[in-house]
């Protein structure tokens, strides 16, 4: 991943890599390494909002073990669910 100078992007990388749940850290780390530089401002806002969800729920949604509630079902969730980062 290229060096990020934008504080918002740095914060998203940090929050993605240190969620407190190792499995989720792995998934989100791979996601940000692959997709973060290409996300639009509106996609970044969706991702920031998604990081506010509870870690166990977020992991279950991404891994396909639980259906994604409508409020969290967006283009970023689709990217997460269909990325190579999934277990």
C-alpha cells in the first residue's frame, strides 16, 4: 500500500488493522491494502460507518455466516464480502 498522508485514511487503516478481533483485523487489513486508495469520498464514509458496527457482527456478515442487515448492506459490504480477503 502506498504511503498515506491524509489523516482520515491513516485513521481508517489503523481502525481496520486493530479492531480487537484478530480474524476481523486480517480481513479488514487485506481490504484496506487492496481497496482503500481507490475508494471515493462517499465510499470512505460508508466504510467509516461500517467500522462502527459490532466486531462479531461485522465478521459474521463479511464471512457470510449471518445475513447483512439492510442498514449495513451497501457497496462497501459487497466489496468486503466478495474480496479475496474472505476466509
